[in-house]
């Protein structure tokens, strides 16, 4: 068995080493971070650049495997190839070495990798446009090129080490620190955050815990931060929906209320909170909410009776009419 595994690894490295060099790689000059959360096992990568849709080129991650950032004169093949090599049992350092050795354009490349054990590795080719460099820390690596100054990637590293909260939050904090230190000398345009779980479930929609991209924006990090907050609120909404499916309307109301607290002006969150108040026979609380919602948008009134047939709204005829009369 060991011989078979070693043979497979050798074939993978041979495949990478013989990949044809393509000089038409995207010029994704940028700053990024790859990281592993030892508490949850989550793996993540985040990036910001003065380049359109940077997340489609730089960020790669797979649950239980690793996370990769490929940038500068980017070789996008490093993403899928690197993840494939990690699956063979090679660690981050070994995969980085294999990828760099395979590429005649390595002097122009910048690459960061973290594996599922938390080992991180990074490479900055000699022909990266300065300011350029990287730092490898415990469970993370930061890399940057074409920066305003050489303080950017150290600022990222320090911010990440001191940040609190879920992995996505700490990745965003690192990006914000990079921008505050000077960032990309050309300015800002796009950003992305990708976090996957430590243990694969075989279900992509569960394994990808956070997948947020801002492809073109005057303030991509401000928008990433806003979307991350929306993401967290809708996590409560999603859990509330699951509670409804299970018939636990009390739990659903609590979850919807948490979402609404984060975005009090969001009519959808208000509406489902009101629906579940009605389902738990708290009509005195639900009716004023329905009145406020219907006043702002009549479509919610039209929708309400349609929820009776499938049991999403579980009220009597008299209660339904009281709701619609608001």
C-alpha cells in the first residue's frame, strides 16, 4: 500500500512539473492571507486587490485539505493542482516546493498555502514588483506584492494574531490592517473571503462555511465587512428555517429575532419573526409587526395566506383574518 501511495504522489508531482507554462497569466498583484483555525479545523483564504474579480483567480480551498492563494503574475493552476497534491498526503511546504519547481515563471509568482494540519508555507519570487514579501506564522501565511510599502504584510500578520472571533472575521481584520498600512499602491477594486470546514461532509454547501466576493467596488473591504455581517445574520435565518421544518416554532422565533437584531430594517427578517410569533400564539406581539411590514410593502400581505397550506403559518382562520386586516 505504501508503494502505491508513493507512486501516486510521484505521478502527481510529475504531472505538475510537466504542466505547460502559459505566459498569459492574470496580473493579480495583491495582498492575501491563508490560515487554519486550530479550534475548529476551519481553513480559509482572503484577498484584496486593485484587479477585477480577484476571488476568481487567487482564492482556493477545500474542506479537510487546505487553502491556497496564488497571485502576482498569477498561475491559477496552482489552486486545483495544489489541492490535488495536498490530497496525496504532501504537506504545505512540500506542495509549495513542487509547484514552484514546476514553473519556469516562478520568479514572478507569489503563493501561500496552509494544509489541514495548520502547516503554512509561502513563496515570493525574485521578480515580484516591490514592495513585495511574505511572512509565515503559526497556522497562517501572509503575502503581498506591488504594495505601497513594506509594512503591509507585517501589519497583516500582527492583526491576524491579535484578532478574535470566527476565522472569517480574523481574515477580514488582517485585510483591513493591510489596507490601513498602505495596501496596494494602485488602490482598491475587489476582495474575497473563503472559509471551508476542517472535516469534509461530501456536501459542498455545508463544507463552504463562508464564500463572499466583491468583484468591483470603490471600497471592497467596506463591502466585504458589510456582507460578512449580512452572512452572519442569515445564518440565524437559515437555522430558523430548519427549526420551522422541524416544527420547533419557539426556537425559530428566537433565531429569527437574533437575525432581526443584527439588521432591524430588513423586512424579510421582520416578517419571518412575525410569522413565528403568530405560530407560537403571540398575536399581540405579531400583529403590530405585520402592520408595520404591510405598510412598507403590500407584497408581504399577499404572501401571507399562501403559507397556510404547507404549514409554514399555523393559525386559525380568525387569526389569519386579523393578520390580513393590519
